[in-house]
């Protein structure tokens, strides 16, 4: 069963108060669960009643397997054992008490019944002494967790400096216990090549500028070339440090009279660029898991930034031309720009490439890039928009951009057979699967045998000496259906708990027969879906059960227990089972059963008739249906 973290608040204002609390704490550890954290003692005046006796208060956190109802019953019994005869509800108000134990929290559960409400909101929100002592408890709890964290990390910090080298004959060491093939991560441990040198060249065009390479239906070709050092970071991403140079040729004409005088201007731009590019391998990112075809084509996406230097020259028939007057003085010279390489020439670029793997050493690639210069003078139109000649006003843009189309090659460096850019991670999985499929191995079952012949191998048998003929569960443990400590093989009353001296049967056989009869009527009681409304077809069964219950000793008390399967949350199941048990008790009282005889108790999923059905998917539906039940039991 699962463990639940519970916060309890203890108080005493009679007798030796500290001793009372410490005695109660000892009982709690013996009967409820292991105590994790204890608070300091806090003295406070009585709350909600008048008294001359101050309280000593104490809080703790413990772990328990008990359900909330079982926990409450155990706490009440501890209070009675320490001398508290009546609680506040039976007295109709608060009074002095030798011991008082309240459930403040139960994990994250929210629960409410006639006898119990979780969380205890008054202690959490209203009573100052409670808030103060719970704050002290939470502080200690936080410190405990921090101490555990430090205790776990300190050995790691120490042993991370282990000087033992990794080798095949020295285990354990910093990296492995020896159960796996682990090596130091250095160059010698790499499985793939991840460096390459790429180079190529092609056409270059001024595409979006004042003067463009495509003018009057005529294309003015330029050229470019590049070389880069490529580092593959993973099979989907790499980095390129690139140098590019080239020249574009472009033309343009000023509007109006100025254009008539100058005619069509011719310009060129010679540039040198250094950039850093990111490389995304779309084919590796989008590769289907069921694609077993040879991997030779790959689509790449590039984007990056860099710096450039460039020279431009623009010549027209007017002001931007070589002209010398009669005195031998040059009065007109072409527009020429010399931009040095530096931060002022920052640019962006992006593009696509299609690669083909020629061999393990060589790839060929068709690549196109779009380069945004961020400079208005990149096309040679002049330094400014205001001065003559006004070529920078032809197109209302402040960035002259160009486009390149290249054919290039990549030479892959390294001693390994495969390059990381062409690596499909699933290839290794396919290979290892193939190796496993081709290696036929004999499956050895029950290597240690089955000494007790219970049908469960001794390799995982938790009770290897089961008596012959005993029914066992999947772990080889003999079944004890009524949990009375007597296995079903020797239990004469398998479904009803009883002492060993009576062969597992109750000492009052007539009562057990009566309870069995009542439970037969309880069997199959139906409720509306996810509700506590009893369906009419179950009324007849409950009427017969009521008649039998009325024949029992009216001074005795009996439990009407509600249980669920494991579908839904634990809190929801507990609440639903309590409401359904309440509904059955209410119906029986309405049929004349004395109310003092019956106690409704919801146990949720903690009381499974078939414990193996956790989770519910482990069992067929009839077993889960049997776990959803209401049954009758002597208290």
C-alpha cells in the first residue's frame, strides 16, 4: 500500500503535559507509522473555552499506510488508552483534556465526513498557536530536505574528482561500474567525422536596390566564390565560418531630365565578406522513422551574420564620368565608394542548399543565398540620398540586397567512415535490432527450479517453502483471503477471519453465519453512475438485510463498509465510498434498524477484494466490479 504523509497536532493541559504528549507520540510511532519531523513544544492559553490550565502543544509529520478513517479510529483509541473518555463532540464543546490529537493534513487530500474533515482549516487559518507551531514544523521539514540534498550531493562532489582512469580492467570508476561500454569523452571516442572544408562559386546579382542586375529585360551577370570551415555539432545542426568574395554588375537610370542627361548608369560592386552561419539539416530533422532508403540527398537551411568590405564605381553620361576641361582640369569624376571591412558593414544572410553525397569524403551542393547588406551605398549609388547624383532615391529602400546561386563541394575530414551530417541515429538501432534478431538464444525459464511445486519459479518466488496444495498469488505467497494470518489451506472459514485455535473461524459461529447471510443480500447493490443514489432494484435486497440485522444484539455495533476499484483518484474514491456507505446506513435505519448499531465507513480503493487489480487494467472487468462493493462486518 502507498505511504501517506500526515501532519498531526497534539495538545495537553492536564497532569504532566509533556509526558502525556511524549507518551502519545510513542503510541503513534508504534501503531500509525514512522515519525519524520517533530516540532518544539509551545505553551498557549485555552482557545474557545475558559480554563486556568494552559496547553502544551506539539506537532509532527509521519508516514502511514492507514486510510483517513482508520487513522482517526487509531488516534481515538490512543486517546482513550491515555485516559480521555469523551471527545469534544460528545461533550457538546471544548474542555480540559489530558490529550488531544488532531489530523491537520493527510498528503494533499480533501475529505469530509460526519466525523472527520481534512485539512483542519481552523488550525491552518484561525488559531494563532497552531499557525506558529506548524510554521516551526515546516521550517524543520525544509531543513531536513536540504540536509538530505547536501548528503546526496556531497559524495558526488568528492568522487567527481576520482583519479582512477577508465580501462577495461579497473571498475568501478568515475564513469561506470563496468556493466556498460563507457569511455572518456575525447577525440578518440568519437564515432563520426564532424569537420569539413567547403568551397564553391557561381553567379551574383544585385536584386533589391536602386541599381539592379536585372534592367530593361536584360540580366547583368556577376560572380562570387566562397570557402568555409564547417563544424557539425549534431546530426541536425552545424556551424560554418565562411569567407566570400565576388562582384555584381548593375544598371539604373535617374527619373526625369536628370535621367535624360545622364542616360543609363553602369555600376559594379566588388566585395569581401566574413560570416558565421548556422546550418540546419532539414532532412535529418524530418526523416521518417520507417525510411530505410539509402541516405544520399539532404536539404539544408542556412542563416547567419557577418562583416564586409566593398568597392563600388558608377559611371553615367553626365556628372558621374571622367571629364577634363580645356585647361586640363578634371571637373567630373565617377562616383566611387571604398567601404573598409568593419562593424559599420554588418550584414545578414539566409538561404537553402541541396546536397548530394558523392562518397564518404566528398559532397556536392547547389546553394542559393539572399544577402541583406543594410547599406544604401552597396549598389554604388552614392554615399547619401541628398547629394548629387541622386541614384539612392530611385528605390525607396535603405538596404541594398543581393542574391547568389552557387555550385560547391564539401571535403569531409577525419578517419571515420561516416560524417555526422549524414548520420541517421536510427541506423544504429536498426543494426542492433538486426543483430539481436539474427542471434537465436535459448530462453531459460525457472533456472533455479520450483522446489515447492507451487507453479512459481524460485527465481522470483517470495515464499519458496509453500505447503503442498496451498493456492498462491503471482509472487508464490500462499493466499489468506480473510487476512486472519491463517492461510486458506488450513483455514476452515476462508472468507471470515477467526483465531488460529478455532481453525480460522469466528468464536461465535452463529454470528458469522448471520453476517454471511447479510452480505449475500448486500451483494450486487447498485448505485447510479458516480453517485450515492441506490437504484430501486436493490431495495428488495436491502429490505431482507434489514430484517436479518434487526435480529442481532442491538447493543453490538457493526460496520457498513464502502469500497471502490482503483479507477479515479484516491481522494475521489474515498469520498464516493463514504457517501455510498452513508446511503446504505440511512436506508437500513429507515427500515427500522437502530441507528446505534451501524457505522458507515468508506475505504475507497484501500480495501480491494482482489488486491492484484491495482491498477484496474491488470484484471478482467468482473474482478473490478467485485471490488466496487458495500459489505457488512462486525466492529
